C-alpha cells in the first residue's frame, strides 16, 4: 500500500510540474503575440494617434479600438513601417461631450492569426495627460511693441491660468535666441534694439495643476518680424555680390584655361632672325682679322 501510494504521489507531482511548465510556455508564447509599447497622443482638438509594436508573424492582423463610456469605435486608418513591426492608428474626429468630467478612455488592441492565438491588450488613458495643444492664435505686435495673442482652441472652455506660454526671440544679427517662459498677453517687448532685425514665435502647453502633461508643448507659431531690415538687406546684398564675383572669377579662369585665351590675346614676341649674305660675312671676318693684327 505504501509503495502504491508513493507511486501515485510521484505521478501526481509530475503531472503538476508538467502542467505548470505548459502553462508558463503558453503564457510566454501568447505574451509575445500581444501588442507592445502602446502610446497615444491627442492633437488638433479632435485627432488621436496611437502607435504600438508587435511580433512580425505571417497572416497576422491587429485591430485597435477606442472605448469611452458606452461608445466603442474601431480605428479607421492604419499605417505600418517598412518592417511591419510598428503600426500607427489615426482617428480624425473624436469629439465627445463632457470630456471635462469624463476624460478617461480605454484603447484595446487584439488580432487574428492562423499560427497562434493573439493575446489582447487594453490600456487606460487620461486625455489631458496626452493632449498636445494647438499653437496660440492671432499673434500680433503693436507699434508700442506689445505682443498679443489668443489661447488655442479646445473642445471646451478652459481657464486662462491653465495655459503656459513661451516666447522665442531670435536676434538675426547676433544669431542669439532667447526663450522666455510663463508670459501673459499682452506682453511688452523690452530691451530690443530696433536697429536690428528679430523674429518672434510663441508656443503653449497645459499646466500640471489643470491635469496636463507639462512636457507636451505645442508647435511654434509662424515667425513674426520686428525691427529694421536695412542692416540685413545691406549684409545680404554684400554677401550676394561677393558670391557672384567669386563665381565670375572662377568661371573666367576655367574659360581661359580651356580655350587658352591668354595665349591668343598675348602671343609671345619672336626674336628677329638676321640674314647675312656671304660677302658681308667675309667683310666681318676681315675686320676681325685686322683688329687682331693691330693688337699684336
């Protein structure tokens, strides 16, 4: 009896071990098929982009779904990289009410394959944490150097204190950029030498106190020019003239070498050949002989 019970216990332990190993292998193989590195970003008020990586398997297709409260919507636009290991999903219009009260949503990624079972992936997001704002609107500079703008559009009204603005001043003469953060409209541009030329650009991000991710800045606005452009015009004109002059000199040198123009314009002067007849030669020789005799 003891031997039989011992044998049963051994078989039971072996069964448990093999079952555990099979489960671990199953989980490992299936975890490899799940989408990885899921990242999403909201921009342009209603646009949502999500990217994820996956194992490259033949005849495998992945699907991404957006879910918020009772609304579920499949991604309408997919793109992949050349290796087909990265997929980008684009939602062009996700404009739902009450985002202020219900900013949470869930992204699901699952797939189908003839080779294996695709493990689904779900991840929750908080919209404000992945919101990239649009640039500030209607940026202008008055004659008294007061910079004005309007806050970027959003799906609902946000308090002005939730926006953090940054100004970039680029001195085109000194090639120096200065960035000033936490400014409000209107902003007075002081310490500018108006005899020089500057460009001004603005960008914005949401404040952390309002639930935004402060590392997500908007794009820069279009550059606005202030100051005098006479110096820049003269410098650019001089640079252009010098460049044209150098090109002309190089061109002329190449042409002259190619067609030997200098040789044709200034040919070498040949030495004249003096022709002496036989009678003159005898006379010269006689004169030389006479001179030698007198010298003795």
